[in-house]
């Protein structure tokens, strides 16, 4: 058994959430195929290098692609990742370098999702986490996009009474107004050019280091730490799989 494989408790959570196939040819062993997918995610290796113990690499690749298009990875993340009861949420973004093999799509391709910044070609991962630093929502944008670009999408359906922790990049009037309308509170340090005073707690702001730790854990998955996927939707699916695994590992260690 590889250290990248699903443990019995992790498989016990995932198994009931997988799609049923009541008719036709039985599907190849789900656990074996998922272990092959997670091996690629963690190692960063090409699909062709999937070890033989996981079966043909084409089975792992085709299952990943088919379930991505069917929204299975999205539904798994929605079920497995959920906010903690303390109602503390944190939002931030991190940039990921794009491998030259992932930059071969034409510049006008609708799902290229690449941007040029000081670090070269990059993609930015935006995350909303709970008070434990565990993921709730994930989105991606071209690397040159401002952190606020994905904020509206990530903050939709924020529970009433939530407290949002974010850095100065998120100090925008529209974001504060959006949270107030939902009876939530933004604990964001003011920019130097902000006029007027706002309520801000430096003590509570210290807790925001947990989302930085989350990004650190996310980049242990080499398929996320460097973007090898040409399509943005494929890279996003890999990132969501990493979020699922981080949450499962945390829940198993604290059970």
C-alpha cells in the first residue's frame, strides 16, 4: 500500500458518495482507480507513469476526466468540505507557476486561465476556509488578476453572523457592504488611503495564519504546486481533489 493511497476511514467516507451504476458492465474497482488518481495528484507525475498496481493508466485518466465533466468531484467537495460551527471564515489567494507544457493552448482559448505576473506565467488559486483553516470553496483566475476578482463568487451564501478574516487586498467598500447586508462582519485591516475609521481587531486577525497553512498543505500536492494541466477546469478539479484529501486527513487525525 502506497502512502498516497486512501486509508480505510477515508474510503469509508468517499464510497457512499460515488455514483451508482446499477446496470451494464460493472465499473473497475473504484478504490484502486481513485488511488491511482491520488497518486498522480500527490506525485505530480504524468498519467503514463501511473504504477501497474493501479491498473491501466488510461482507466485512471478516463475516470478522472469523465467524473470531472459529470461534476462528481464538485459534489464530493461540497459534501466533504463544510464550514465549522464557529462561523469564522477566511479568504485569500496564492499564485502557482505554470509549467511550459501547460502553456501551449492558443492565447484566446476560453479555458486557458493563465496570466503573466512577476513570476512569469501563473494561475491564482482563491480559497475560502473555515476557522480551522479547512477549505470551503475554491476558484481559479489568471495569475495577474486581483484577489478581489473571485471574492464575490466565494462569499455567496455566507451564513448570517459569520466573521470574515482577510488581508488589506480585500479592503473594499462593496465587500464590506455585501457582508453587512448578510449580517456578517469583515475583520480586515484598512488600507493606508482609507478615509474614516473602521472596526478592526488585530487579536482576531492573527488567526488568519491558518489559511496560509492551508495553502502550504495544498502545495504538498505537486500537481497543484505546479500547474501541468492545459485546461483551467482540469487544474481546478485537481485542486478540489487536494482539498478533499486535506479535509479527510484532518478529520481522520482528529476523530
